[in-house]
């Protein structure tokens, strides 16, 4: 068939085109990373998602340039005003099997790459020795919880509500009430922080882009994820906001994660606990007064 | 079936003998004026009513979109309050899906599927009318909520936000009724399409000679029949949760909020294909006609469409990657979604190779079809990116997703609809639309669309969630949103030009004649607009392109004299 030769020529033209596109992209990456790729830098899982995305982006751009290039070439080359006749071809089985196979191979490659990256994204590592001292974490069966190899980490419970976030810091002491904060989550660097995310009303979604992906907060479910902030990010505040429509004030349901050095965090936690103990004592004292008043009557 | 039309047969020719050839007990007077539309059971009139009504809803949805974009044009804008903003995107999304794309495809299907298979009407003409009026009822009930409190829980209406505890008032109920009414409309219509296509094809038109557009209407119908009952159940459970004290979606009463998401997306994902597959059909008609070449790989295109439909019903939970779900489930839905990339890629190549080695005429329908190809590709690529669930963890419910599905629904479905309108307008009205205005419209739309939505990928990558009525002055958000808003008005101008074009050409357009584009399918065999009974004689079909065969036959009989192409009016 005469179709073959020009198709062949076309293929030869596309390979350099695709190569050029890839090269441009790879060189352009560091400079342009802020508008063509997801946020990263606050945690290894965010970094791994970023690199997986970059692989897909490169493949996607090659496909994009190849196909759009072929389309534009076809439009330019075969416009009727050039005065040639349309070739009455009904198909070409070899070609068709070729691109079906090609697409299938591409898809398999993408699946393999995704699986290769999955562990890094999904499974939390151990805390660094220099990190905040962490306790063993109880297993939460029937959920998507993943634990670090040594099964230790700092567990923080994240509860979404209309319209805010509450964080409960599991201090490993079941006897006392756990410290808690709203909106601002304080976290030690170099420490594996495991989040169990839930809601007390409608569905919300926890998302701090630089610390990795988002996870929905659903009443009645624990949705687990983790982050581990590198040492050099101490003092940084990572911003984020609710990512699931939760009502009229959804836009203002912001959150931030403030990274502290392990010792700063230790001090902060102790202060929080003292504060809590103090207010518990105050409350008890007040209750005693009220009770006493009742008895008087 | 078609023979039942005894009463409308006209016997005006003087040569007839003065003996009655037919006896009828009564002759119905021909209805004229508005009643001829309201009472009609003619598939062509019903088709036009669908198309016009859908375009009216499209204008409403478009105005809502522009209000959304105006609000987002600058950081901390106060044009719309949060309640109005939520109502606007809820109504916009719902309108575009339920009241614009699905019904306009039903409109094209109604008008052209019977013509393309050489039928005189749909199998059940009265049901066909019923179907249209259920659609109108759905639209009217939904829009009446503007006066009673509009819905604000998004077109996905997730429980428990949509429960009466969090969203009391009429709005969400109106949404539920819209789902039920348009659902009945589509179900009835779908059954009608399936029966018509299965039973009423012209002699010689086996399954392998059916135009691709008819294939896609068939697949669209089958998918509606599979998907709609599920959302009908889901919405009914929501209604009883809201008003009759049940707890299907309420965790505190033993229900499960994720049940809603499963039911919704079991319908919602196929819905996306329901919206785009007839568009595939339109493209598959337009590309061969304007490149003067048969479709490349007819069987592959039909089979790829069917397999997209099949896989499309198995991937619903790729919308639920961020819910608390086991990794194995996520993997299954990721792989399923990847697989859809294969038949989609096949189709894109088949379309490009339909153009390849053709003699391409750059008429407006072709421009929109090519626009579709180039932008649907982008939506397909970003779709694969989103199907990779760890990446979706970053991008889900962000502006990246908004960009992705507008590339599919506007760059894809809407451009295919524009292509279809420019292509078939001469058949429906008997007049051509202006090519000059059409081309201006195309370029405004193409450029405006890409300005609006390309930049939204970056917004999502930079952490901007969707469905937020305001944002602070963070990074580049302000600039990028402003660009997007400007683009949406350029797109709006493009659309306006086409509306003006369509309106003016009704009176001023050049007379089209039966076959202005030298089409391949049977609708071009008959006058424009076609007579009530469509075909006086139904030709025997010998290939996928019966009209090309007829033209060649005529040419060979009348010698070389005919070889010159008809002057395509502009
Ligand atoms: C004509 C130009 C259009 C513009 C400028 C536009 C713009 C927008 C904007 C700004 C949003 C809000 C995003 C958010 O807040 O999350 C949106 C949402 C949406 N749009 Fe469009 N849109 C257009 C056409 C369409 C069409 C043709 C469809 C087709 C079916 C469509 C379907 C949707 C859907 C389903 C949503 C989601 C609504 C929701 O979040 O509940 N849009 N659009
Ligand atoms: Cu929210
Ligand atoms: Cu989907």
C-alpha cells in the first residue's frame, strides 16, 4: 500500500520531535517546578508523589507532542486546497494493531512505574534517632492504616468539623487527657507523624500539599496517612485547606502545620500538658465549689 | 409501523381518478402554530425541541459559569456571597450535565438516528414526546428552586452534607426531583432508541453498515439504561433520609456516607461517557465527510466505543481515591481506568488517520471536530495522570480536576456539539450557517477555552481546591485566576457569535439543498428540511456510506458530466 511509506517517514520525523520535547522538559524542570508539578519538600511521600508525577508528565508530554504534531502535519499536508485526491483507504490492520499494542504497552509501563513508587508513598519510614521520642502505635484494624517498620510514631488524631480542624496529640499516657489544638498543628521534624483523620459532621478533606496527598475526613471512619518533616524545615509553617465541599464556609476552613525541632516540640507539648492539667484542676476546683453550694441548699 | 400514517397521506395530484383509493373514518386536520410543536410526535420536531431547550439551559448554565468566574477573578472578592456561590456552581454543574449535554445528544439522536437508518420515525413516537416533556418538567422544577432556595451541595450532592441536618430547604429536593424526572425522560428515550435502531433499519443495513453515529446513540442508550436506575435508587434513599427519618447515609443512625458515593459514581462515571460518546459519533461522521475519505477502521472505532462503555461502568471508584478505602481497591480502580486509555488512544489514531491522505476541506464543522480531537487528547492525558491514585491524592478536588473535566466536557463534548450543529443545521432548517461567522466563533472559542482552563491545571497543582468562593492572595493564585476569568469571557464571545449565526441564518442563510456537504449517510438523501414521512423511497444500503454509493451510481449512469462537486454554499 502506498500508505506505508509516508507513514514510515512520519514516524521518523516524530522520534526527534519527542526527544526534543523530553529534553526541554527535563532541563526546564527545576526552574518551572512551581507551576507544572505538585507541591513537595515537606515530607518524603510528597517528594515521591512529585517524582511519580514528573514521570507521567514526561510520558504525557511526549504523547501530546507526538499526537498533536501528527494532527497538525496531517491538516497541513492534506488540505484540499493543495488539489489532490483523497485516497479511499478503509483501514490498515497492521497499523491499527500497532497502535493498540503501543497504547497497551504504555499503560503497562505506567502501571509498573506507579507500583514501584507506591511503597515510598504509602508506607511510613521509621523516625530518625534524633527525632522526637515516639511510642508504639496501636493497630487500627479494618482501616487503611500503615505503620513504620518499628511500629512507632507520633499519633495525632485530626478531626474535621464545620468549619475547622481539631488535633489531638497522643502523648502515650492513657491516664491524662491528650493535649489538643485547633487549626494549627504542631509537629516535630525528623519524626514520623501518623495522622488518623475523621470528622464529627459532614465530609471534609485534609490537605497540606507540601506534606503529601489529601485524605477525606468521614464521620465513623479513620483515614490514615503520615508525614515526616526533614530537619531543615524546622520553623516552617505549611499551609493547606479543606478540599471537600463542606458547606458555605468551606473556603475558609484553612489549616497549617508548624514544624518545630524535636526539643522545641517537647517543650511545647509539656507546656500544653501543664496548661491542660492546670485547667483541669481549675475546673475541678470550680466543680467543688458548685457541689458545695448545692449541699448548702 | 410507519404504514400506520394513513391519515396524513396527501393526495393532491390532479391526475388521480375521482374514486377514493384509501378510506379513512376521519381525517385529522393538520395542526399548525405552537400546537404543532407541543402535540407533536414527529421525531424531527421533538429533536429540534430537545436541541433548542438544551441550548436555552446551556445559556443559563453559561451565565452561572461566568458569575463564578467573575467572583474568582480577584482574591477576596465579594461579588457573590458564599451561599449564592455554592448555588451557582451547583446549578451550573447540574444544568450542564442533566439539562444540556445529555438532552442535546438525545436531540441529535432523535433527529438523525432515524434518518441515518432510513426509518420514518422512532419506534414509539408518543413515548418520544413523553420523554421530552419529562425532561422539560425536570428543568422547570429544578430552576423553580431559584425562587424557593437553590441547591448548594454541588452536582455530586454528597451525603451527609446533603442531608436535612446540614442542607435543609427546597434546593436539594429540587435536585432530587430533577434526577428523577430527567431520569425517566432518558430511560424512556433510551429504550426507544434501542428498539428503533434494532428493528427499523433500512433494507441491507446490517449491524456492520450502521453509521458510527447510530452506534454511539445505541451505546449511549444502553449505558443510560445501566446507570440511571442506580442514581434513581440513590436519590430516593436520600429523599427518605431527608424527610422520612431513614438513615441510609447517616453514620449516627447506622448508615454509611460512602454508600452515597458508590451509588452516585456508579452512575456518575458512566455518565461522563454518556456525555462524550455521542460526541464521538458526531466526530466520526464529520471527519470522513470533510476529508472525503471513509472512516479509518470502522470496526475498530465501533468496537473501541463499545469497550470504552464497558470499561467505563467498572471504574467508578476512581472518584473515591481519597476516601478511607483499602489499597487493593484503589489499585483495582487505577488499573481499570488505565485500561480505558487503550481504546481511547485507538480512537484518536483512527480519527487522525481518517484525515490522513484525505482532501481536507476546512469548513466550520471540521474545525470544531479537529478542535475536539486536539483538546479531548489533553483531557485524556490528564485523566491518566489522575487515575494514578497517589497522584490523585494531590490533585483530587483541586482546580486540576476542574481543568481536566472541562477539557473532556467543553473541549470534548461541547466542541463536538458545535460541530454537529454546524454540520446538521442545513438539514434541520434548509439553510446554511455563515462560514465566516462560524470560523470567527471557532477561533474565539478555541483560544478562550484554552486560556480559561489550561492555567487551572497550575492552580490545582499549586494547592487551590475547587468549590471555594474566595481565596486569599496566595502565590500566583490571583494572577492565574484573573487569566482564567478573562479567558472565560473570550470563550463567551465565541459562543455568542455562534448563537447570532444560528439566529441570523434562519432567515438569511443560503439555501442548502438536500446535500450541501456531499455527505455519506442517508439523511442527505432527502430534502432539507425533510418531509414529515422522511423517505418516500428507502434506498437499499450496500455499505457504511450509502449516499456515496448512490452518488457514484448516478455519476456512472450519467457519465463523466457529473464529476464536478456541487457548489458548497457558505
Ligand atoms: C462554557 C464555559 C464554561 C465555563 C467558563 C465553566 C466554568 C466552571 C467553573 C468556574 C466551575 C466551578 C468550579 C468549582 O468551583 O469547583 C465549573 C464547574 C463545573 N462545570 Fe463548568 N464551565 C463551562 C462549561 C461547562 C460544560 C459545557 C460542562 C458540561 C457538561 C460543565 C460542567 C461542569 C461541572 C460538572 C462542574 C462541577 C460543578 C460542581 O462542582 O458541582 N461546565 N465550571
Ligand atoms: Cu470543606
Ligand atoms: Cu470517572
